[in-house]
C-alpha cells in the first residue's frame, strides 16, 4: 500500500460520524462560524456572573450616554445598560429559536415519518395537510398567528413552531419512502414490528442527517422570525429584552441619527449570530452529504 493510499484507507475505515466530523472541520467557513457562535453563546448564558448591570436597571444619570468605561456599549433612552440588554436579548432570542426548533423538528419528523411508513390513505391526507400549510403566505400566516396568540416568549415560540415544520416533513417522508422498501424494514414488518418501533428503530437513525441540518438552520430562521415579530411589536415585548424589540425601540430618526449604539450593536449581534449559524449549518449539510465521501 502506497503512502498516499494509506490515509484514504484509514478515512474509509473510520465510522460515518468521524468522517462527517473530519469533513466539517475541513470546512473553513463552518469552523469560522463555530468560532463566532461559541463565544456568543457563552457570553449570553454566563453574563449574570461577570457583568455588573441587569437588563432593566435604570441609571437616570446615564440616559443616552455613548460607550464608556462604565457602560461599555452605552445606555438607552431610560438609562439601561445596552450591554446587559444585548446579552439578555441574545439569551431570549436564542431561547425562542432553540425551543421552537425542537418543537418544529419533532412535528416535522413525526408527520413525515408517519406519512412515509403508513399506507396511501394516511400518506395522502398528511401530505395534503402539508401542502395546505406550505401554500399559505408565510408573512400573512405569521402575522395572523401572532395576533391570535398574543405577545410574549411562549406565544412567539408557538407561532414560529407552527410555521416551520412542513418542509422538514416532506424531506423526512421522501427519505422514508425509499427506506421502507429495504429488506431490513420489510423483515421488521414481517416480524410484527409496530409503527413506533419502525419510527425510532429505523426512521430516526436514517434521517438524523436531515434532522441535524434542519435543526441548525432552523435556529437561525427562528432568530430572524423572532426579531421580525418583536420589531413589529407582535413578539417579545418590553421590558423583556430581545434583539428585535431593541431595534424597535431605536427606530426613531432621533435615535438613528444621534445614538447609533442603541441600534448598531443589536443589529450587528443579530447579523453575526445568524451568519455564524448558517455557516455551521452549511458545514453540517456538506459533512453529512453521502456524496462527499472520499473517492
């Protein structure tokens, strides 16, 4: 065996997870996204332990003050520390996006898996329901749901979760329609395996790549949806901080022109976080792509 063929043989002999990790770490954009995302996550989760200000602490002597050694990112119109609200807003936005991702991923998987593993009748009914959900104008549907559910963290999670699952259900169904004709699934059916056994024993392991990529990209989508709803006043409302309502509070011409730190930092945090998550999601998609295997 030549010196060139030995690394290739070792890569082929490695498990699929190790090969996926190796491909992910070879993706510079994905690694850069991870390097941006990890410090943001650590800062938003741990800021209570190292930052002296709380998001709703008011300092009347520091209203609309720019960045300084006391308030690193300045203060807003009522004297609240922008850094504290930025970190709390990141925590809120990431919480909404993560929980809504978990719910929408679960709904999408179960709808797609049940449609893929059951008969034509259930499959047809489920897919017509998915088609109906996908044909509704997303912006109008989002606004209608938000106006019905109300404002706050829990209603925002509910709205985003109901909007995001149909695409995943179609991808899962397509994968499982092919999988259910394979010998090991046919053998499981012949031995009396029930639907739930098929879902968790065969369906879930064989769609994990789809679920991981969808979940990652859905977090970025959830952050943008939460920011949009909160900016319109239909999501997380003050005094609870989120990046969307921080931008909403700074939308006046006076603030835009004279106090740019009140919108610049939450806007930059939103853009950086979404870009980083998208880079990581693209890296995961390429890493789990079976066509990326070494030749």
